[in-house]
């Protein structure tokens, strides 16, 4: 009995020391990580805004849609930026996309993700989102790899789960924007 | 064995990648760019050295029956620390390493050295073993990444400094690279050839059949 208690106490102490070490480092790094994340988010919003004026953020939080931001030009609503949550091969992913009021995708960017370097990580590259741009309004966004051209299909091979995650997020974003109907 | 030998054995004689063949998963996965290899290498050196020191310090306290869970807790803590530090201060490397960073926890080199060396030897020797093995792993990983990136993409990606973008483009190769080398199949092929070369070198060194 004493042996089990001694083993338990030793394990507890090891875990306590390790947890304290991690907590100490977290205390130092957490503010910096939060600042980096916010900077990345602002940079992504600027990248997908297409030169329009970025309005006030409206939180949605219905699962796949985190929030939307109206984009305005001189005459009124020109479109929306939508932040979308989805999942890929490495877990949760976040996509920031801008749409015209009719649901046509203007720009998109994959931000936070843990996809595999060389495979799913390709979705961070500029050419990846070109497959979806201009679609979602009168022409549907590709829902699966079979909807792509042979060249695009080959380009995303080896990362079907990532592609599925990105395309489903962009489709739900397009449907959400259509539902807004040009309203703020 | 002298302290210096503990440090140098991991670099050539017992190189974790080419001789002991440990840590193959991150070696094949991360070696697509030199900067990724260096980032992963430095992370492994830190985790390996710190976990070796900790485990060596606690080797007489940790009961034999729970040594593996204890080692994993210690290793996972240092990996979490590396992850937080990279995320805060070198976010580009953190993003590039992706899922391979938390997977250092299950890197066979770390647990292998804890079990085979740090759990049985003194603190100084364990620290030197960790540093040497880490340097050996970093050198191998960077060497593989260098070959894969030069021939597979025609570039050498380092870290941006001032006006230097961090990417060196190799004329000729960047226009018509050997794309297979950037894929997992190319990594396996290259590993096979390099392993054969080091086997031949080792056999020659011992005076055996080359």
C-alpha cells in the first residue's frame, strides 16, 4: 500500500512541477500570442477586403459562421467579409472570405490551421483560393474534387480532407451572405 | 567514455537519422524546406537536452513501474513550452512546422534517449548526449531538406534578415525542378540512397565489405 501511495505522490509532484513550468511560460507568451493572432486577423481582413471600406463586425457564432463585416463603397453595401470555422485533416481551421451581396466569392484566405506541411498547407497559398473565386453567385462553388478541372483536381490531390473543409466553409459563407440580402 | 565522446557520438557514429534510424516521421514530413528543418532541429535540441537533464536528475526518484508515463509528462511539458515560445516569438516557424511540432512528444529520439541513456546516466553526460543527438538530428534533417529543396523546388529557404527575403533562388533548377523530391515518395527515395551511402561509409571505416 505504501508503495502505491509513494508512486502516486511522486507522479503528482512531477505533474505539478511540469504544470507550473508551463503556466509560467504561458503567462509570458499568452499576451504576445494574442497580439500576433489579432494582427494576423487584421491583415487577413485587409487582404480580402478588395479595397472596399471595412465596416463594424457583427458576431454570429452559429457554429460555422463566426462573424460578418459589411464592406461598403461610396454608394452603399458592396459585399461582406465572413469568418468561417471548419475542420481539416489537422483539426479546426479558420477561413476569412469576402463575398458580393449575391454570394459570389471575391477573395478568401485560410488563416489558423494545423494542416500537414506540403499537403493541406497548400491551402494557404494564393493560387489555392483562385479555384473558388468568382463562384457562388450564378455559378455554384465546387463541393467536391470532382467538380474541379483536371489540373485543379491534381493540384489538391493528397489533401482531400482540407479541400472538403475549405469548400464546405466557403459554400456555407456564400449561402449566409445570400440570406443577408444586402442588409447590414 | 569521455564527456566529449558523449557529445560527438550523436553527430556521426550514432547519428539518430542515418545510423539509429529514429525520428523518421518528422524527418520525412518537415524536410521540404531548410528553414523548417532548422526550426524543427532547434526545437528538438531544446526538448531533448531539457528532458534528458530532468530525467537524469529524477532517475533515482522515479519508480521503475511508472518511468514511461513520467518521461512522457516531462517531454510533453517541454514540447508545450517550445510550442508556446515559437507561437509567440517566431510565428512563421510555428505555422510552418504545423502538426509536427506537438508531435515531437512522440518523436522516438526523445523517448529513446530518455529510456536508453538519461534514465541510467549522470546529468552532465545526459545533457551532452541530448545536445549531441539533437545536433546530429538537426544536421541530418537540414542536409535532407537542402537536397530536397534545391532539386525539388530550385530554392534554399532560410530566415528573412533585413532586406534579404530569406529565399535563395537557384537559376536553372527553379524553372524545371525535380518535383518528386518535394513529395513524400521523393523523401523516402532520398532517405534510402543516403542510408545506403552512410552504410557504405561505415562499412568502409570498419574495413568490412563496402
